[in-house]
C-alpha cells in the first residue's frame, strides 16, 4: 500500500555531463536520500553535473543546504554545476537567499546541457 517516495527519479550520463532528475518535495524527510545520491555522483568527479528540478514542487533549507554542499564539492575539483527546470516557487527560494547569483540556473535541461 505504501508508494515509493523517492525524490531521485534518475541519474544518467550525457557525454561528460551527469544529469540527475529530482522530484517531489526536497525537505527534511527526503534530503538524506538526495544527499546520498549527490555525494555518490560527486565522488565520480563529473566534469559537469546538471540537476533537473522540473518535477520538484518544494525545497526547504535542508535541500538548499545539500545543493550548496554539492556546489562546493564540485567547485573544489573545478567541475561545473547547473540547475534547470525550476518552477516559480522553487526559483523564488534561490532568489530570496541570493543563491541565484552563485548557481547556474537554466530554464530547460537541453539549455543546461549546452550551457
């Protein structure tokens, strides 16, 4: 009767870029799963990581903190991180916190892949 509540919808390789698709609510309950998956990807040190958030309906401070940690890990080895598909609600969190000045944010995944 319980449905899978996985926020990590997929991880795939596109050339030198790893694309991770997330979905649902990235909150205190789901952040550990997202964090674990992102750390595993970062350990592979992809040249680029694109996180597709088009199916994310909500993100709280724990989710933002995870993305900031991933941003730092990728910058440490001079990789690139891009976010794409943010809905208005999620994008406003990045604007309010001024993190939209640090993250590369793209409207669509194809734009992020060529960005």
